[in-house]
C-alpha cells in the first residue's frame, strides 16, 4: 500500500499532493517511494515525468527542507534529466514555520511548496523550476550589487524571462552584454580611440577592434572574457531539446551562461567607469 | 544459528509488523538522516531472514533513513527467525535499554505480550513483576502504560493524532492523559457525585487545557487534592463537589489552580503547619524530658525565640 510508513495525517498530505500533481502534470511515469536513480542520494516520496525533458519529484514531510533534500541538491542539479523538486506539507506546518525561515530556504533553493489542509485541499504555494536551472533572487541580487540601477533593471527582467524559458532569458542577458560593448565602442569612436564605423560592426568584431586599441590594453582580459561569452552564449536555443540528457545539458549551460553574463557585465562596467565613459543603453 | 553480519540493500528489508513503534517524527528522523549522510550507519540493524527478504527486528529508523538517502546497502546482523513472543520481547528489551518509546507505543503492544504469555503458560496472566522482567520495563512504566491502555478509544485516537505531530505543535502529551486519568480516578473514588460522566469530565478538561484555562498538567494533582480534602481535611462533600463541578463545566472559564487557591490551598497549608507544629512540640517535649539533650544549639534557640514572639503576636486577642 502506498505511503504506508506515514502517519494518517501525512498520508493525507501524500495522497492529496499526488492527486494535485496528477491534475497539474498528468499521470506519466509516476513512481511512488522508489529511487529516481542510483546517482541521486535521495528517494522522493513520489515523482512523475510530465514530459520527455522534465521530471517532478515530491518530498512529503513535516520537516521543511530536510537534510536528505539538502544533501541531494547537487546530485539533482547534475543529473541527466531536469528535475523540479517540490516539498509537500500540511498547511499548518507551512503557516507556523517560525519566521518562515525554512520556507525561505526552500524558495531560495528553487524548491516548490505544496500544502494540504486538514480537509484535504491542496495548493501549490510556490512553483519550482528544475534545480539545474535555478538562480535564486538572492544570488541575483548579490551579483547585481555593483551594477547601475539601469543595468539592474535590465538583468532582473532577463532573469524573469530566464525563469520561464532559460534560452530566452540567456538571450536577453547576452543582449545586455552586446549593448554594453556597443556603448563602449561608440564612446571610443567619439574619443578617436578606434576608427569611425567600428560600432556598426558585429559585437565580436567590435571587441577585436577594442582589443587592438592601445587605450584598451589594460582591459584585454575582460574583452577576451566578453568575446568568449558571446561566442558561447549569444544564440542559445529557446526550444527544449529532444532528449532529457540534452535538455539537462542545455539547462546547465544556460545557467552557467546567465551567471557568466552578470560577471562580464560587472567587468565591462568597470572599464566604462575607468575610462570615464557613460552607460548609454536603452 | 549465530548472528551473521551482512551488507543488505534496504529494498530487501521489510518492516516488522509487530514493531510497537508507530510514531516516527520527521524532526528526529532528519537529525538521524544528517548523521548517516555524514558518517554512515555506525551500528548495524538487526534482521531475520524470511524467504528472499529480511524482516527488521531493530533499526527501523536507520532503515527508513537509508531508504530516504537511497543507500545501496546497509550493515545488518542477520539472526534466526524468532517466535512471535520472542520477536516482540526482543524489541521491547532493546528499547527499554536504549531509547525509550512513547508510552502509547508500548501500551498498544502490551496486550499482545500478555496474550502470548498466556498461551505459553496455560492461560495464566503474567503478574506485573513478570511483565516487568519480560519486557525490561519498570513496574511504574507498566502502570503508566496501563493508564493509556484503559483510555476509551476516542481519547487514545486524540493522543495518537497529537503524538504524530511535530513536537512544537503537540499540545496534549502522554503525561497530560496519565495525570488527568490519575486525578479522575481519585475523583471517581472520593467524590463520585461530582462526575456527570467520566467522558464529559475528560472533554471539559481537554478543552480547558487546550484553551489554557488549565495552565499546567501538574494542576491535575490539585484536582486530586480537592477530591481527597473531604476525608483528609474534613471539607464538606457538597463544597468539594461544587468546586469540582465548576471545573468540569466546559462552559465556565474556571481552572483547577484558581479553584484550589481560592477554596482549598489555605486548608492544606494549615494542615501542613499543624503537622509541623506537632513535630516541634514533640521535639521540645522530648528535649525537656531528656536532661542529656536539653542543651540546644544557639541557632535553634534563636529560631524558637523568633517563632515564640510571632506566635504571641498571632494569638493575641
């Protein structure tokens, strides 16, 4: 009998959250109290495969963000199948979490929350994205600290897009980097540091021109990083891959790319500041 | 068959249907999971072999953690299959020596032990001492279990629900029910007219404890004192009855401590003072009669002088 190791109260939470997940994501590939893979050091209460590139795994329990989940986060992130993780608990437990401390830990880690009340009504309180994709708001905010307000807004918008479509989100981040390169090039042109017409070129070629200019000798490492970022992440696919393994790889690559864009933007901003240029992006 | 140490896949192990333990709180399990994740399973579980799988004798929490952590294998001592009575008693003794189960857990299983003992002993019921020896529990623990076992089903279910909750959400504990039942037993014995029905009294006390009209489970001892005050202090039965009935009234906001402090505490204190005064009187009289001990210490002399002055003031018309 499924969930027979639970108390009656937790069995209700397990039954109702499973029913909710079936309504939400269908009944494909449901596994109850069995491991997802030997590579993952965690056995969810149940999981399902709503599509060929996404798995939903749910942990039912009174203890929010249990140690088993904390310990398995790395395995889940690096598994060859994107997995979105939810914790299901009684509504009481969710509401009475002191200072919402453990609820916030779940949210920061990209883990969704399902609650079930005493009458058996289930609700998705927070939606999850695959752990391999997740960039928390906190991580984003800390990476944005030294950027200008305009760049912060741009990256936050890109992050919102990223949360629903990793490819499009990364594309939006790449466009910010391109805009920064363009902005540097236009001001370098005006200062006569590079030839007129440089800013009209493709971003990669602009970087080559800047790299060759004497005024940018001290910033070659940053320009190199920007060039390699654009080469790697300029045109990410916005569509899910054909297989789960490819999708997991694409998702991880997009996450790396998005985080890289934040680092590159910060370095480009330092060049702009050092050369007394202005950030002129629309 | 001697015990054999093996590495066994958790998926090949099954729960023991006779394991009395029914509550596995997530908070406690999480601590154990964290320890196992960091340091592994330090103490092998104990199982017996049955067909193609193994059945747990000891170590359900470790086994559950191993499953949660998706461990490939775990160390286990494999024993021969015990008889059902031996199986239960093994589990009792392991836990009596190590980690204490909830009393309700034990209470649920005691009738099985008694029944199996009877089968092996021509229908004779074990004495409390025999039960204590068999299970490794003290006689006091067995008596506490019996209080819970004697609870009507409805209240055992309330307690079960509470015990399944995380510790911070538990309001009613086993101790609450044990203290309440002891007090109600005293009331039933000493002032039975105060009880409409036992269950209505139970319901009122539970409600009042939940809404904090009764602040502490030790208040139930005052309830017993009120019931015994008729015989011990000569309180009129009608007074004790009315006091108890006001406590058992689910609609009143009257708690046990309030009633006891207002109507009975002084009488109990007086009784205590009388006993102390008698004791002082006896000591002094004996000291005066026995010439060898008439020399009392300065400290006692000082205390008696202070007491003497106060008594004179107190008794002055």
